[in-house]
C-alpha cells in the first residue's frame, strides 16, 4: 500500500509529531511505501490566490474556480500545488495528522485543502463528487489531538458531539472528493503522562497497520438522493460516532 501523510503541526516534538513518526515507522516496517508532506517544515504557503497558477484566464477579475478549471485544462497549476496533487493520485490511502484548533483544521492545513483540492475536474467538478469522485477506491483517515476530555464533546457536553464538529471534514472534504472515509483516530489530550502517550501510540500502531480494513463511515450514495439532492423516501443518513 502507498500511504500519503499530510502533517500539520508546528512543533516536531509534539504528540502529533510522535504520531506521524509512529505511522511512518510502522508502515515502512510492514513493507508499505510512505510519503510525508510536513506543511510547516516545507514552508508551504496556505494562502490561496493567483499564485496557485502559472496560467491566467481572466487578468481583470479573479474567480478561483474559473482559474482552477482553466489551469486543469492547460496544465497551469503552480509547481507546489502540482506536486501535492501528484501525491494524492499516487497514494492508496491518505492520513491527515493535525490538532483540532477552533473546532476545525489548522489554517495551514485548511489552506492546503483550499489550494490543492481544485475544481475543474482535476480534484472535483464535472460530476466528479462523492461516490463518483476522483478518489473513489482510495481510503482516507485523519488522526487528531483534541484539547478537551471526551465528556465535553458528547451529546450533552458543552461543545456538542465530536461527530458533528468533524462532519465537514469527513463528508465535506474527504467523501466529497471520493475517498472512503475511515473512522477518525482521536486522542483527547489536555494532559498526558508518558504511560498514556505510550498507550495511544500503541493504539495508533495497530490502526495504521489496519488502514486497508479499518471500519469506514457509511454515507448515502448520490443515487440515494432525488433531483433536489434530498434523500429519497425511507432512507436516512447513518449517525456518525
């Protein structure tokens, strides 16, 4: 299996750093191919603008999706974006490693998505979305640290269910582009002892070894929706854990 890890944490000695190292060591020892893009170490620019492209469709007015479609048709993406796209097409499985910041992706990682997940048919568009997406047949999972204990992210907790917070990432980024979405690996880590760190790394060791078979979140297919993209009668969206 070819695994692409996108790492987004500014401190190499962080627990996120330890998790990425564990994944690389575990997968490599098991004979898998691994590629890592460390967003901070690479100095990746997360700002999405005309620098995304080496082509120009409209010099007077910037419309990102229009420029993306033009670049897709004319091989016009900037080298840093083209390189990241190549890694996505290369891999069989994608891992996003990051801390949950402000109930979402860190800006560095969100900027990577904004720039690399381009429309116009390269990553999505032209009917290529959800189960008909470009990355159909590939698997994706994110591994993240959360700075609060599980009860506060429960149905009756102050922050609400963690599944609802993570839905835009699972469904709106990964499944939207065709990935089979593996249930996320979560570490609630407000404070951890060395023993707790070791336990979580051991759990993660087992999870990355099972990337090909780990349970996935089941979403309705496009055919399950009517012409207004509303689920047909009798169907419902399965609850995420």
